[in-house]
C-alpha cells in the first residue's frame, strides 16, 4: 500500500478511529525519534509548526499542555 493510499484510508476513519490509530502508532514514532532526535527536530518540528499555523492553532500552548498532561 502506498503512502497516498494509507492517507486516503485515514481520512475515511471516524474521529474516534483516528485517535485510536494515533494511540496505536505513537510508540513506534517515539522509538524512531528516540533513535534520531536531530531528525525529529529538523524534519518534524517545522512540519508541525506549519500544520498548526494552517489550523490557526497555538503550537506553544498545545505543546505546553502536552508536556503537563499525566497518563
């Protein structure tokens, strides 16, 4: 399956299914970032910033909330 096909399938999921998907893949993403933190900073942070601006989100506030949440 291509990345485009995966993205298309993801878009068809309900909101709850999307959240469940993220919960399922986050451990794998964390492992990738743990192996190469510089890559995370150079590739993912600019993308996250761009997405947050496009969604009119306050990235600093969101990151602050994420860092202070308890499991």
